[in-house]
C-alpha cells in the first residue's frame, strides 16, 4: 500500500511539473506579468520545499523525492521571469 501511495505522489508531482515549462515559455515570450500571480507561485514553491523537507525528515528518498527538484527549479525560473517582466513593463511606461 505504501508503494502505491508513492506512485500516486510521483504522478501528482509529474502532473504539476508538466505545466511549468509551458508557463515558463509563456512568461519568456510574452514579456508580461499579465495573468501571473507572484503569491501563487511562491506558495507552490513553498509547498515543494516542504515536500522535500518532509522526505528528508523521514528519509523517504523514493522516486517522488527526485521529482520535487526539477519542479523547484522551474517554479523559481518562472518567479525570476516574473521579476524580469515586471521590470520590462515598468521601463516601457
């Protein structure tokens, strides 16, 4: 049963992770913060970090554990693009 739970957790993280490259490309191309929520992205990032911390505290280094890291990198990238785009928006006004 524990193994099945691990599989479902891994699938959840992969499902979330599929959307981030699309979001990053959209942020990069649009050069706009329109439709983006910094607070939302920060909460998602916080959640991923809590997931990593939980896995470390319980020494549960299953497949799900390793999928947290690319998600943290992608959300962090999108947050950086948010600040870049906000700067671009203010410099053109």
